[in-house]
C-alpha cells in the first residue's frame, strides 16, 4: 500500500466551528497528519506569522479567511479554502485571485483526506481544475447553469489556463 502524502504533514486548520475542526482532526489523524486547530482570526494569524505548515485549511466566514489567506500566501504556504456559507462564485473567484491552492465545500468534508492528498500530489492547475469541476455541479444547482456569466472573461481565461498544463505529480 502506498504511503499517504499526508503522513507527517503539519496542517493548520482554521474554523470558528469546533465541530468542523474535530472532523478535520479525526479524518486526518488516520493518515498520519498533525492538525493544529485555530478558532479565531487572531489565533490563526499568530500561528501563521510564527510557525510553518505544510498546508493551511481556512474557513472563509467567521475567521476573516481572505485576510488569513493573504498572510499565508505571503509566507508561501499552500492554502485550501473551506466553506459552506461563502460558497459563491465571488468567493471562489476571490480565492483564486488571492492565491489559494484549492477550494473545498464543507459538504465534501468527509472526503477531505483524499482531497488533500490530491492537493499534495498534483500541480496547482490540476487541483483547481478538479476543484472547479466539483464546485460547478454544486454551484450549477444553487445559482443556475450560467453562474459564471457575470465574470465571463475571468472564467474563460482561467479555463484556458487550466487546459494548458496537464496534471504533474509534485515530488517533495
């Protein structure tokens, strides 16, 4: 059996809902990852500034996720945005523009381990392509099939960029 790329990884998980942090810790512990939880912007900010992580998982709402995203990206930390309430086309667009590595809806939290393994194994473009494929289905149901029309040029450029680079396994 192949060793999980999560084994030995330090992951900062930030969410104002303790039950979400508990699910992340429980799901990832079995893969050998160590989850460092934070429940507030202040606590997460201090950890991002003073510590180093292999991955950062940020809720958008309740903890000023976009502000934390900018801090983490400035430290070259790979960030996955995790949300339920901010599952909107604008939020996913902003996540991309600010440098998030991926976007995961809380509805898919049960699959977080395999999702994070994919993030660690694949190129930035390949991960975003799969993130958008998953989001497209959920967003299509919620916002209608034309949910990307208001930012047509942004999405068209992104679609073209994602098709240019095929999935590349990242070895670290």
